[in-house]
C-alpha cells in the first residue's frame, strides 16, 4: 500500500460495500435496497435466514443488523435462544468483514467466544459490530478480532461476542 492510500480507502473498494451503497440509492430511502441486500446475504449464507436478519447500517468497520424476536427463536424458558444470538453475531461480523476487507484479500471465521450476560427482553434484536480502527491490508496474514454486541429492545447487550477472522492476501 502506498503512502497516499489509507486503509479506509482500500476497504471502501470492497465489492460488498459498493453493492450496499448502490442499493441504498433505491426508492423509499434505501429501505427496499436494504431489504434486497439482506435477502441476498441470506441467499449466499442460507443459515442466516433462520433469524431473518435485516442489514440496517453498513460501512467499513461497522454493521448493524436487526431481527424479530419471534417464538421460533426462543428457548425452553421463552427467551431469545443463545445460538440464535450467536447467529446474529455472526451475521453482523461476517457482513462487516465482507464490507471491510478489500478485494485483494480473503477472510474466514477462525473462532468465536461468547458471553451470555442476561435474558433478552421482548422486542426486536439488534447485533452491532464496530472496529476501533480498520487494519492495514498488506502482504502478511493476520487475525482480526471483531467485537459484537447483541442488544435487546431495551438496549441491554444480553450477548457479547468476539469473532476472530483470519485475513490473508488472495493468491495472485
């Protein structure tokens, strides 16, 4: 990377982020584009469909995803299931990583640690991931740890996760 090119400029070239920006130009303030984009993500990774994610905000280093807190996602005590929470965390982390990593590199999840902090209240579930800084994408392989909060309708982060993404340059 030359001195005139920042990590954010390289990440801004990620095809997924370009598609997101284009779809935000669709009618109804981007709501149609957000819905179509979310459907495409669920088509590419079908298991994500189980939580019915809707990508609400996306840029390099940040993703906010919502999903309904419906009965099909509940455990035996009637609260949002732990694994559904992990799925929400993985959606947010994966989409953010896809929108951040430039086309010269590839990524794959390498691990996940999860803390279950509380029971989720009723209402919409939100998963938010935010990188403190976008890393440099050079010739070396590295791990990028992606923090994710899964938040209930009352604003409580009832699950926190750290997903390690293994980043490497694509073979030329």
